[in-house]
């Protein structure tokens, strides 16, 4: 049995040939169906039907693929002419019906395709047509898809042809993704060599040779000698370095210039002292005068030669000894009483003395303003600090070359007058003092070891050549300024454009650290209403963070540099009533214990302990009511201290001998004593203790105290401690 199937748009029409088993009734049924579909037209006749059939069949043949035809289908097409007319007409009628149904189905194809899902193809069986020659396979679905694809392609092509004229590209912005200029050999070398802490130095041999560098290193050579056979133990020799060879080829001896300089400096000092002793033996005029001023409390005395032309008629206002080099003394000489025309007549003078060379000052310092107080640096005597009446803080560097300073010929002697290396007048800030500076004190603890006070900024640390320290300056309004002393590594001979207070060629300057208003921080409100005036300040040597301040109301304030609260905050007298008493002198105990002496303007003396608000001892009538000008502990004996009053009387107190009254009193004849200080060497046991007295005429005498008040006694500190416990 042969089966022929025809597919159209997913619907199957099947024509099966059953052969000899198809009966006549089935043929009648097919004829009735063809009549209902009106495929066969009896009016037109057979010729017309055949012609229409051939035309329609040719149209369908275009949609068929040649590859799908089998050999039997070709045989069926070739043998169509041999089929009887009755059979042929039936087949043609069936094809006509199938074509009509396909046309009807294709009209509704787009809607059906959207709703279709993948389902198995169902076969519909149609009555088969008896065909002894076989059938033809026709794929109507593929033909319909091809036709619809052509129509869609034509629509898209038409749409694209309409849109393409409307689409155009425009130029917006252009930029370069990579810009790599050419690099020459020198630039490439510099780029690879690096830029950190390097400098390029080159030698240009020719003017046109700009891209070549010449860097050569000298070859080190060294000449040695030898002999063979050796005649002695030394068979070879020669210099160890090229620097040891002289011009003529002979080895040069090694010279340590720094060691030689130090030796010459020390030797010159010894020779100068010996020359001074020779001058004393010849008894010069100024030395003979000093013998007449020997006091009963001293064994010997001598006088500094202040009989210099530039020191005439100048009153000494301040004396200060160095704590490092005990023989170095500062003396401040004010303006001359008689005004005269001259370069130095309008300037204050500070003289730096070596008491072993009293014939002349070692250095002479000058400034335009009147100096009130002065001091040395705490660790070395190379720096001098001074406070003036106009609120300026001045610094002199004694290491500067004298050729860069003012030099004058006076009475056949060349003198060098040094101007300040640095002045706070050049600091254009509000931190400067606006009133006279009454006290200048060194603070030995540096900022590197002072953990409670902070550190310097990084820019200043890079400029330092030595460890820094602090200087405290206090004016009469109670303003305390802390300054850091900076030593620069480099010296600018042209002067600094930023540090206006630094002299050209100077390398020492001051940097402001902090400011404290003592009147507000140290004294309570009830005291503050009376507007106390600060007069003097001292720092505790064992702990420089603590300081005490004397006022004009009889109270002593206690404070710290970092502003911490301390007890007691005030040191009061034994009587509770405050009087208009000025604290004129303060001195700390130099042997380690936290004790200090206070001298007042009413002639009273107080001995305080740092932990007690009221004094351990107080002497009210020790000077018969005369104001105390200077007061200081003996440097060699813990139980002895010296007092100077306004009537030029010197009092010696020995607490082990008498703790109620002074053990000695000495009146200085002929002239009033302006100020006093002590010199001594506590490190030695020779009992050398001297009193330096400055007189109104400018004369400076040094009196060596008798041994009984100068030589230390055994266990003197323990005995003093027992005396203080009994009095407490």
C-alpha cells in the first residue's frame, strides 16, 4: 500500500490509495464533496479545467523543493498522461479542494502562529484516492514561511531605505589618548637616576656639546719606599695618605688644629694670670686703692679695674656670677651721669670679667637701652642675656669674631664693643614685653628632657647645632615669657630676612615658647583686687618646673611652668595682716634641700620650706628696719648667709652659732654699696668665699671672707636640719 501526504501550514491532508479495496460508494462521496466546493465547473468543459489545473499546478511547483522529491514522485508525474480521464479528474478535483483550503488557512496564519505552542503534529486522514502510480509530497508550510519571510524582508528594506538618509554622524570632541614626547639621553638618565637628595653637576667641554656630561674621578696614588736587602728592622715606609706628602715629597707631620687651639687658649689664660700677678707685685694705682678698703670680716681683697675711659661716671646696677665658671662675672654699668657727646655715652655697657685678670674686662657689650638685669647661659658662659627698661630681651654671643664688631682705639688700646646678637625687638608679635623687665633667669632643663613642657617644632630642630634651653623673662606687670634659645647651624653674613632681630653673621636667636600672667594665675581674687606687682622670680634648681615670685604686698607666689596646681600656692608671713612690703631678694638653698630665704623692704628676713605656707624662721628686727637690697646663701657653708641693707651694712648669719641674731655686722665706709653677690667654689674644700660689692662710683671690690665663715664644718647639713626642726 502506498501512502501520499500533503502538509499546509501545520494542517495535514492525507490521501491514501487503498488499491483494489476502494469501492464505488467512496468515489460517489468524493464527487459529492467536489460539487459542494464548486471546484468542478460543468459549463466550462474539460479543456478549461485541464488548462486551469495546469496553471495552478505550475504555481505550486515553484514552492516545492527539488531535494524532497523521490524517484517514485517523478515517475508519477511522468505517467500522469497515461492515467484515464476519470481518475485524473478526481485527483485534480482533490488538489483543487486542497488549494482552496490552503488559501483559506493562509489568510488566518499570522494570528495562529502567535498562539501556537509546540505540539505534536496531528495527522488527519482523508479518503485516499486510488492511484496505481504513487503520489507527490508538497510542503505547504515551508513555502508559506518563505513567502512571509520575503514580505517581512521587503518591509524592513523599505524601512531602512527611509531611515538611512535621516541618520548621520557628527564630530563632537577629539582628545589624545597617549602623548609621549621624545626623550633625549640626558633626560632618560635623570629619570632613571632619581630625584631624591641628588644634584647633577656636569662639565661642559665645548659650547656645542650640550648633551654630554663628563664625570671623572681622580685616581688615588700613594708612594712607598722599600729596600732589599734590609739593613735594619725597617725595610719599607712612606706616608699613609696623600695628605701626608709635602710639596718636595717628604712626609709632613700630623697636626691636630683643634687640639692646638685648645692648648693655646688655655696657655694664654695661664700666662695672662701670671702677668696679672706681676702687676699686683708692682702695686698699680687701682690695686693700692683696694688695700685701703679691706673690711674686718675679710682676710684680703682686691679691686677690678673699672678705671676705663668708657666706664667713667657709670653706676653699677647689677652683678651676676656664672654657675659653671665661678671666676666669670657680669657687671652692668648704666648711662653716665654727665651727658657728653660720643658714641658710647648714650649706651649701656655690660662687662664680662675674669676675676683672676682684674686689670681689664674680657668682653665689653653695649646696647641702646638701659639694662636692669642680666645672666649667663646655664651650661656655658658663651651667651649673655639681659632685660631692659623698654621691655627688650637681648642676647650676646661671646664666640663671635671680634672683627665683625665695632672696634675703637681708646688711650692707645684697641677695644671691641659687641652689639646684641639677637633682640626681641625684631619679633613683630604681641608676645613682647611692654613694660620694664625686672628679672631674667636661665632654666637649665632643656626641652628635650622636659616631658611636661612639650617639644620644639620640627623646623627649629633641624636648625639646631646644640641642645636648647630656656630663658624666663618677667616684667613688672606680672607677665612671664618663656623663650627657647636656638643655635643655628649656618651663619648668614648678609642677615636674615625672616628673623629681623638677628644681627648679620649671628647664629643665636630666641623663639617664644609660652606666656603666663602671674597676677591672674598665682594670686586669689581678694589679693588680685589690690593689683600686686611682681618684683623678682627664682626657679628651683632641683626641679626647674617650680618657681617662686616676690611681690610688693609681702606675699610670695608659687607656680609651675606647665600651669599645674601646687600647694602651698602662696607663702605668707607669720602675721596674717598684709602690709605694703616689697620682696626685694630671694635665694634658694644651694645644697639640695627645698629651702629659700626672702628679704623684705621692712628689714625682715624669712626662711621658708617649699611645703609650708608659713616661714620656719622669721627675723623682723635684724637690720633695724633698713630695707634689704641683697641676700644670698654662702656657697661653701649651708648654715651661713649674707645680707646687705640700704645703709651699706653687711650682716653675716650663722644659724649653728646663733639663730636669733647675725654673728657679724660690717659697715662699708666712704661709699654706698649698690648691690652685692657672692663668689666661691663649693666643689673645692679650700674655703674660698668672696663678697663682690658694687659701689655708686662704679668701683667693684672683692672681699675674701675669713675662714671661720668660709670653711665648711663636718656634718653641717645635719646640724642645720636639727635646728630647723627645733624652731618649727
